């Protein structure tokens, strides 16, 4: 295991993603009709939610144990559903509650017995 900079890891991650997507162009085609607003939207999505989250995630991994970060990442769907319910006023379905309980139980068991 060799440590390397977060920025290098992010660059390689995105480079291989772009190469993979380039291989799919013959199958799905490619359109260059992107408006300025669309291009600005893509730039925003690339920089803030994606790149910033990736850098912060790797920083968190370097500061704490991987198991702790994994448990926190499992809470993402729970936080998302709660926020969607609060801000968008969507109803939480019974099956979602079952899923949330399963996730919470798995996090609890992992924290309790993984020492």
C-alpha cells in the first residue's frame, strides 16, 4: 500500500472515467450542441459536488479509520430521505422505513462488534 496525493488520485479517477466514456461514444453517439448555461452547469457539477466531495472524503479517510468512514457513508441514504421529506415535502414510504431500519441496524452492529 502506497500513499499518494488526493489530487493525483482524483485526477487518475477522472481520467479513467473520461477514457471509459470515450469508448462508449461509438455505441451511443456524441452531441456537441451544449448551450453556455449547460456548459456552466456541467462545470459546476464537476467542481463542487463531485471534486470537492472526493477531496473531503479522501481527507476524512486519512484522518480516521476506514470502518468509521464506511459507517458514515452508509448513513447517506438516511440523511437524503430525511432532507427530501423536510424540504420537498415527499412522503416516506413504508418500504423506505424498512430500508432505513436495516441500514441503521447494520451500522449499529458494525460499530458495536467491529472493535
